[in-house]
């Protein structure tokens, strides 16, 4: 791939299963928190699938839209925009009743010292959303951070394994899940808890951070020496198709790559491309934040973008000067402080 646009288009690859699922879905799609890192690409993919399915269905994106470029791109795609701060009094009541809701709103960074805000955003707001959209299907984004660290020799925790969040951010995310579970029981609202681990975009993400460190000869912290990653376009596709899995009681799905990847190996692969020997600090630990995505692969067996393809695209994006977001993942963090 020789141009930035060709690389970026990999985020919006449609397949027939996605088109068929969107065609069968009744009602419009409302995305809450659509202005974040992942929301714009998810909204665009949903709209492309709607158009390809030939159905009369709105895709509505709700966010404060601090990034005007993200808003402009969504509007140009034909996505309906609602600018709103969901924490403000009355904001939810102004939103249209919609049959399908993807909940992406949340807070992670800046939690330390402002834990009260993180809990309000991650555990209080979901209750209000669940009450407002009690008649909808809700795909609620969560995180693999709700799991404890697991052995790098294991496959990672499955959806049946006990949770064990480390730190207040992860605890508040478990709170978000429990609140959605409560209202799913209370109101028989169909809910899917979408436990995502490290979606890879070209503008941010674990692979980009490793690639940038290799290229600048900055030491790479190996404390969290192993990770799972998934191409953001693939994760978006799974999220949209998860409406058909929503149930009461709420259902859980781990969403990540099927391979446990060594950070040292990833850095070495970027080093080969850039002709630079990676620099490391600290040592790999026997545990890491991991998830087992076997159930996702069973339910959605379409061909995913491979790790090798992600590495090649990320490297080329950097070399061509593609746009980057200043939003580090802090994937090396082992104490849960963000």
C-alpha cells in the first residue's frame, strides 16, 4: 500500500456477514461516546454497512465532539450528529428513542486524583443510559482490565473466569458492567458486555507506541511483556454484529486477538523494518493483562487482519507521516493507576 488513504481504508472493510446482519437489524443505530478514539471509525463502518445493505436506517453519533475534524468526517459520511455532554442534566432525555444502542462513553486517563469523576462516568452514567433505553438492545463497551493478570503461558481468562480488577479505573469498569447487568435483569433489556483488549488503529495504540519507541531509540518498558491486540476495523465489525447476541441476563464477550504477543518480539519486527536495534528496559513478568477470545472467534469466524499486516501498516503509516493522536494506552501499567 503506497498511500495513507489506502492504508486507512483497511478500517472500513465490509464483508457480507456484516451487511446481512445490519440488513436484518430492526431500527436505527445510536452510538454514545462516538467522538472518542474508536467511535468515529465504528460509526463510519456502520454507515457503510447500512448503505451496502440498502436499508433505510439512521446511524446517529452522540458526543461532545472535542475534535471538530472527527465531527466533520462523520457528517460528510451521512451520519447524523448530536452534540451533547451525557453527564449534563437533561442531555439523555433529549436523545431520540432508538432500538439499537452502542455505549462507548467512559473515562480512563486522569483517574488518579479524580477517582470520583471516573466512577460517576463509568458506573453512574450507565444506569441512566440503561433506564433511558430500557426498550433497546445495548452493546456496552467494557475492557479486559476487569480481569486479573494471568500467566503468559495460559490462554488468558475466558468469559467464565472470575474477575479481579486492579486499580480504581478497572474497578469502575466492573461497576459499569454490574450496573448494566442490574438493569438488564430489572427491565429485561437485552445487553451485551463487550470486553475489549487493545484495538489497533494507525493513529494510536500499542503497536504504534512500540514502533515510535523503536524508531526514536527510546527504551521500551518490558514490565508488561505480553499483550493481545485486534485490528480496530475487526473489533468494530464484531461490535456492530453483536446486537444479535444481546440478551437478558446480559451476555459477555471477550474481544481481542487470538495470539498472546511478546512486546520484545513486536519491537524486533519493527526494528527489522526500520533498520534499528530496539532498546529495552526492565524485564518481562510471568503474568500480563490478557483475554481469551476463543468464543469471539467461534461466533465471528471471518478472516481478521493479521498481526504481521498490522505491523506492516503501522510502520508504513509512521514512515509516510500519517496523522497521530496523542492518546497513549499506558499498556505497561501494572498497578492500575491511570
